[in-house]
C-alpha cells in the first residue's frame, strides 16, 4: 500500500528563506576571506618595501672593524621604500590604488623611522610631516619602536594609513604598523 504524503503549507517558504540565509552567509564568508587576503598582501608589500630600503646600508662602515650596519642616507632609503611600495601594492605615483577595490583614496605614510644601531647608541631618524628627517640619539637600552619592539639592530618602523571598504561602500580607517629588523623579522600586529 502506498501512502499519500501530504505537503505541509509553508514548506517552500521555509526552504527559500533557509536558502537565502545560506547564500548570504556564503557571500559574507567570501568577502571576509578576500578582505583578509588583501590585508595580507598589503602587509607583505610593506615588509618587502622596508627590506628594499636596506639597500642603502653604508657599505664602507659595514666593512670597518666595528661592522656597524647602518643606513647611510635616510632620504634615499625613503625614496627606495616609496618606489617599492608603489610597485608592490600596485599604486599610482600619488599612492592611490590602481584598481581601487578595497582601498578608498590614497595610502598615507604616517611614520617612517630608521633606527641605526651603533654599539650602545641608536641614531633615530624620524620623517617629519614635510618629508625631512629629524635626528636624535638615544641609548640602546631605552629605545623601543612605536609598537613596543625593543631595538637591538638597525630597524625600520613604518605606519601606513588608509580607508578600507569593509562591505558595501562602508569604509573604516585602517593602520598597518610594521618593524623590520635588518637581522631578524618580527611581526607584532
């Protein structure tokens, strides 16, 4: 004997609602994954640009008996950094994204600080708002970067700031801060 199965009223509506909810969850999950990957790409682009700035190491001083590793010209290091940042992040020369998908307007270099370690002293070159560098010297025992990393070797600290499209043209201010030690890499974010 075959029993007749009776469909309940509203079962189609429930299936449609569940289907739409699952679709919405999938879209949000994909968006978050793309957002995470884009953030990772920016982080690596910043790191590689910082490492490129180390091409300005004073090779004569490096060859001396003390063997200090220091960046000879902060201005040249900043120019190399900017050039590589533009290339790594696919930026135009005014620091706006060429594709403009996740980042609104332009990327701003808020901090570019070079810590040249020379024995027990650290020469700190801080980029001012007009693009020039201010120099001060501190004891290596007291020197930390803005994110709290103890300076032990020549280090570059950078902070990038930009607006990110979180979802559907809702923008959020984002900062990425990174220290790159010439001897070791440590990410404190």
